[in-house]
C-alpha cells in the first residue's frame, strides 16, 4: 500500500519535468513558467478547499467522485473536445 501511494505521488511530479520544455517549444520562452505554476497551484487549492468538508459530509470515496466529476465537466464546458 505504501509503495502504491508513493508511486502515485511520484508520478504526479512528472508534470513539472515536462512543463519547461513544452513551454519553451510552444511559446519560444520559458518566462511564463512561474505564472503557469501559480495557475496550477490555484487550481489545486480550488479543488482541495471544498473537497475536505465534502469528504467529512458524504465520505471520501463519494467526495472524490463528486470533485472529479465536477472538475471534468467544468473543464469540458470551458474547452470542449474538437469535433473531428
């Protein structure tokens, strides 16, 4: 169980390894990395703040599903998938 939790947590950090090269390739500069990290952190706070009290009310499993469903539908509403 500890190994599984460690591997899940370590995999999430891979995002930071690819952020610099992708930003440099797409924008030609890596000067926006601090702003992108701020956006990622604010999004994490936006998800974590309602998640704690919600887990206390309806339980951790149902709260996780509620937060993931809300986040997924909210992001698809803002940026719908392209119609090919």
